[in-house]
């Protein structure tokens, strides 16, 4: 997909995508994070924005083309590392204090394993952000609202604290804090 179009979802050019990213950044509870992981990073637009708030960022994706585009992105800071991996694989040693999961969980057939991986990478007191389209992708397993309802139940069962909830016509955003 990225070979045919370096920006298939118009992340760089659409007002919706730029606004959604601004809401994500404004919803982060801390001004600064020590270490973060962004699974499903795609061509690195969100990675580049997160880099201004994170000291060490690991961005991962299953597409080597997307990772190459991200790596070559103009102005990408050197403290952002790109790794090829897909959930439920966790491509980093040690825990992070921020995980940003955006726009792809509805495509995964084994969401419980993916959520286990995400939470296993987050240290106690760290934050996990979930951001998804508020509709059902034609090739997704569930809609954004169903996915976020499931994420809410899963997070509650893990004892996570729900810090931020943002719902609008086209996207949903939830921020949780790992408490244990």
C-alpha cells in the first residue's frame, strides 16, 4: 500500500488528520515522557510529533516501506528509532512510560494478545493512549466504538485508571494510566 502511495490515508495533508494529531498531543497528561513506544507507526507523522515530547521513542510497524518513509522523513530527530515488528511482538527491552496505539487495532484478529503486549510494555504510572476512527473500516474486524468499548472493559479489568476520554463524530481517544 505504501509503495503505491506514500500517504494512503492523507495523514500529512488532511485537516481531519492534523486536528486529530493535535487532540492526541493535547490529551497527553504529561508535558514530557522519558521513553515511549508507538506500535503501528506507519510513515512516521505521529512519531515526529511525539518526538518533541519524548526523550527516547521506538516506532514500530510491520511494513518495511512505511518504516523507510518514516526514517527518511525530513526533520526526524535522531532519538526516534524505527523497528520492524507487529503486535503482539514487543520490539523493545524494558518498559516505557507512554504507549500510543492509533488507528490499527480494529484490523488485528487477536486483540487480546495485542492488548497484553501493549500493557506489558507500559510501566506502572505510565500512560497508554488509544485513538481510532469512530466508524468501521471496510476491512476491519470491529468498529471504533466497539473496539473502544472492549478496550475500556479490558483496561478496567487490569485496574487501569481512565484519565481522558474524547469522543466525536469521526474519532475516539482514550488515555489510561497503568496503576499496577
